[in-house]
């Protein structure tokens, strides 16, 4: 049995690295060139993201933490239904810093639930599991490593209890508007009538505040982006010269799209395995979108994907909102 598990793990690692290679080559052979920010999170990327969350400019984590620390009862009320047992599934759980407040509250109230954190990074999931077992030794936890929908389907098979989905941190903002709509519609299809989604949105605000959060003076966000090129070097046999690329951030306060790019500083050729990619001087790679929303943008997204809004809980500055959606 152990042998089987090992083999299936090896197979899935091979699949993952093949997908990574295909996505990278497709992206870099496109015009404009693009890479997917879902690949930011290797071990180094996880560390850099932890540093980002601690930066003074990066307000998102603190705002949502404010909600989870100070409005825990409101959150719990929003997701509980007649005190029935449920599965609490967190998409992109990371280190679960914020959700731990909710988990603690639910545990103290004697709520019957299983916590199922889903993350693409097995590394961060084991950190999370160790931390939680120390803080809340009695919690039922089933970590699921992989892509959101694959793991959600797995979670659906594991139990038939009511589901509460947490999708925090403004992760939805890392999808384009179209992708977000598709994602929410697929989520809606998968869920049942009593299920609830709690989803975090970073709100449109002073454009300087947003831009500064993604173009910090210390250069951590730049390093976070450049690390993907290093990861390609390490894992796919690339030879990017990191010094020859520079991070550029833009924010459009009308559409709410905050976007990260890497600029090639000269004409250059980069090898990835046997493939060669040409870069012109000043050519950009589109790296990431971090979409900001107005409250009506959120309503529109909920409606378009078949959900109705049952409540919204904001931080004290009204910069971030956790929206409660009913199927
Ligand atoms: C994970 N995600 C919500 C972050 C964001 O704000 O878009 C990723 C990030 N990129 C740069 N800084 C933080």
C-alpha cells in the first residue's frame, strides 16, 4: 500500500512538472508573453509571500485579520446553519493564520466540523498542520494538496456533510474577471443548496495605497516575481539571467486591475531545456493580476455565477470585505 502511495505521488509530481513546463513554454511563446502567478509558490516563493504579508505596505492581510480577530462571532453566525455538522473547506489555505481565529471560535463553541485546507504547496500544508495541532489539539483536520477543483471534488467524495467554503486573502483577485466568473460558476455547480461560500475581496481604494502594496520600496514583491524565473531555472533547466529583468507594477483605478510585469532589460535569448525564447529589449512578461472590486462588482460576480449575497463583513477601514454567498 505504501509502495502504491509512493508511486502515485511520483506520478503526480511528474504530471505537475510536465504541466509546469507546458504552461511556461506556452506562456513564453505567446504574444504578449505571460506566466501564471500560481507558480510563484515554491519553497522560496512561500517564504517571500510570508515576508510580503508582513510588509507595512501590504494592508490586505492585516485588514482581513482585523475581520477574523474582531468579527469572529459574525463570521461564525454567517456560516453556521442550525448547528448542523459541516466540512469547512479552505481554498488556498496557506498558513491559515486568519482562519485559525474562526477555527478556535468554532471549537470553543463545541461546533462539529472537519477542517479541510486545500493548497497547491505541500510545504505550507505541513507547516499549517503542525501549527494547528499545537494550538487546537482536538481539531479534525484533513489537508488536501493540489489544485482547487481537483481537491474540492475529492473533498466532496470524502464526506456528504454540508460544506462551507472559505476563499480568503483576495485570492479571487489573482484571476481575470472572466476566470473569476468561470471559477465561481463551477463552484456553484459543485455545491448543494445549504452550502455557503465565504469569499474575501480587496476593495477599490486610494490608488496610491493599492499601488504601494505591490511596489514596495524594499523590493520584496520584485523578488517574488523574479523568483519564478529562478524556479524555471532550477526546475526546468532554464538559464534566465535574473539581473536582466526588472519588475514593473501598474494599477488602473477604473477597472481595479493591479498588474505585475517583468521587463526584459535587453535583447536576449533564454534557454529552457531544449527550447530557446527570444526577448526584445523592453519586452514584458505579464506575471500577475491582483483585481480590486467595488461592492457592486462583487454583487455582479455573485449574480452572474448563480449565488446570492447573504451578508458582508468589512474591516474597520472598509478596505477589505468577506462576502457570504448562498447557493
Ligand atoms: C495571494 N494573492 C492574494 C496576493 C495578492 O495580493 O494578489 C499575491 C501577491 N502578489 C504580490 N503581492 C502579493
